C-alpha cells in the first residue's frame, strides 16, 4: 500500500492501524493502581497510540487490544500509579 504525503507531512489513507491487534505484540502490560491514580490524564496525553481513556466520573482505562506495552504511560505518570507487569505471570 502506498501513502501519499502532502505538504505539511499529513498522511492520508493510512493503512491498518485501526484493525491491527497491536496488543498481541506486548511483553509487558501496564496495570493502573486506581488507589494511587488521581485522573490527571498525563498518561493519556503521552500514550503514542491514544488508547488510554478517561471519562469524567469513571476510572481511567487502557484498551489492551491496542496497547503495545511500550511503558511510556508508566514512565510519565507523576504518581507512580502504573506498573508494567510481564504478560503471562
Ligand atoms: S498519569 Fe497516573 S495519576 Fe495521571 S491519570 Fe494516568 S495513571 Fe492516573
Ligand atoms: S504501554 Fe504504551 S501503548 Fe500501552 S497504554 Fe501505556 S503508553 Fe499506551
């Protein structure tokens, strides 16, 4: 598949991001400690896949179907509320 780039670097007709099960790549899984989490949404802002979700009045959540386990959310969380845990342990 080819992607046409236009001025400004915006890519149109992107490929398979929406249908790929990128969560199947994961070795480490981010686990949120909801006792520590005060929903500042920093993790959501840093997640490269935009799959950390927050709705007012609900706990913050991660869509594990897409989460690749990169650990950026855990690294950036100012409250240490996300732990990366090896899959299958
Ligand atoms: S960055 Fe940490 S404290 Fe902030 S919403 Fe995410 S898990 Fe909660
Ligand atoms: S581990 Fe990476 S992909 Fe998964 S929620 Fe955190 S920042 Fe997003």
